[in-house]
C-alpha cells in the first residue's frame, strides 16, 4: 500500500484514502500502484513511470492539471558507491505525489517530522523544502567523500597500492555523477524561479533562492573536491612511475655488472 500522509493540527497522520491536501509517497511502485495513482490523481502513466528509470534526466513539465518536477538525488548503490537517482515530484490542485526508486533521507526527514514548518497542504512550500533538503544532502555526501579521500591519501603515504588508487578513481567517478546531476537540477530550479504556473508566496521565493544558492555551493564544492582527487591521483601515479624507473635503473646496473665476467670469460 502506498503511504498517504497529511498534516492535521501540526501533527502528521497516515490516511487510508487520498484526501485534499495530502502527500502520497510512493517508493518503487509496481504497475498496479501506478495505475491506481493515475486513476486517483489524473497524472499520465508515462509521467508516473519517469522516476523509475535511473537514466531519466532532470526536468520540469507543466501539464494540464498538474506539474511534474524531476530532479536527481544522491544515493548509495549496492556496492556503497555514491550515485544519483531520479526523484519525481507531482503537484496537482489537491495533492503532492513523490515517486522514487528507493527510500531516501531526503523524504524520510519529512516522514519523521524533522523539518520545521512543514505542512502537506502548503504544496509549493513543501516542494521547495524537498528541493532544499536535496541540496543539503549533496553537501553532506560531499563532506563524506572529502573525508574518505583524506583517509585514502593517508594510507597512500604509507604504501602505494592499486586498491587505494582504485578507491580514488571511484570517488572521482561519484563526483562526476554529482556534477552532472547538480547542473541538471540547477536548470530545473532556474525554470521554477521563472515560471508563473507554480504559485509562489514571498517566503516561498526566498526559500527557492536559498535552494539555488545551496545547489550552486554544492556544484562549486564538487568541482573543488574533484580537482583535489584528480591531482592526488596524478601525483601518486607519477610517484609510482618514478619508483618503477628507479627500480629498472637498478636492475639494469646489476645486469651490466653481471655481464662483465661473462664477456671476459667469452674472450678467453
């Protein structure tokens, strides 16, 4: 069953049926659940399926009767690698619907009431709060990646192993994913700021501007960390190459020394 939440008198309750002002949170819904959502909300089935494709691009679609906002959120895959997955947010006149491939801390914060001034019936503000939590999640993951890269660098000072270099490469790949997703999200946020289809109150516009600032900060931090990791990896590769060259010179010298007696004996 798809969870249906609604804020009633500053408390979050779970409903048995869809009501006006509720939030429908679908995590990896099956075809039957998608058909139910289409019938109850009037959202096109293809649009409902969009967040279930992990290759889907971020965008905003303004349709008759609803608006669809698709953004990328950070996540961990089954191998504990940092990746991004789509999150679909749908605004109708009566509801907010979110669809995602897996549970995310971005949405869990709302379910667990860890977000202040959160009300399911304040749809525009709720959407902007989700986007703000998403940008903050990128910053949190980036700080974790930075700490991991520092730990790997400390290990490499002791011994240069291929495993540490591979870990650095994986972190660099994660930062590439983050950069692509954050830039796509930035386009969506800028379009949200310009569009008049999404009704915005003054405090909502301030919140959206905060989201854009957080997203830009995440883009800048991603670029900085990516350059640092790339520089560290190149430096370590150079050190390993130099050590290999020194070993080859040493072996060549030994070979020449050992060849002298062979040459002399060959002469006699």
